[in-house]
């Protein structure tokens, strides 16, 4: 198990016991070690983009950009049988885009910055796309009002996710 995953697991073992972020109706539960439990989608997200590390409510460092092959390799490096990190599906990643009425003054980003601090402006990779596109051609950017785009290539950010149902209990529960 790599050092990053060990730190996440150790934090989870301590508990998800912290309060939900944002308003009383928040869909996110956080721990102090860099993971967000998304109760609406039944997923656990890395709180920071890969390349950053979570510390004291912030994502420190610079998020890395990856080409498609490097993104796939990096997610495989993070994953273990107990903590099955993967690339998010398009609908999961785009499901993090917040409508303006939910942002509570957090503009210019269309993502909950309490749950996902220091999210960089730029496109994010996903595993499966929508609308009949191929597996690697639709992307999400959380800047401004939030946007999606298909059929482009390049180097993009990555925020791994795992299903709460498929993760080992110690990986996602108190």
C-alpha cells in the first residue's frame, strides 16, 4: 500500500466523525485526512487533486496534469484491493458541479470549495463519457459556472474516486 493511501486509511480509521461541510443540508462529509464522502452519489472522493496534499483545511502544492495514459497509470498506483480508487465516470464528476444557488458566495468556482479546497481551474479526466462519446473524450472544468466539453485532447487534472459499496469498511467508515 503506497504512503498516500496509508495516510488516507489511517485518517478514516479515526472516523468520519467531523461535521458535514457547508449548510446543514450538505451532501458532503469530510475527515481531516483528505477524503470527502459524497452521500448523494455514495462515493468517496480524494479531497485534493492528485499532486496536492491535504493539510489544515487546504490542498497544498500544485495539482499535476496528466495525459490519458499517465492518468490511468497514476490511478492504478493509488488503488488497492481495499481502497479501489478509480477515475470518476463523467456523470459522477459532472455531478460535483454546483448550481449558482448552492455556492453561497464561493464564485468563481462551481464546486464546493469547503469540501474540495484549492481546486485548480482546468479540465479533469473521467473514465466513461456521456452521450455516446468514446471513453476519454468528455471533460469537466469547475471554473466559473462549471462546464463540460467533449472531443479534445491534452493534459488534465485528476481527482480519483471510489464507490462506498466496493470499498473495504475500514477504508470508508469510522
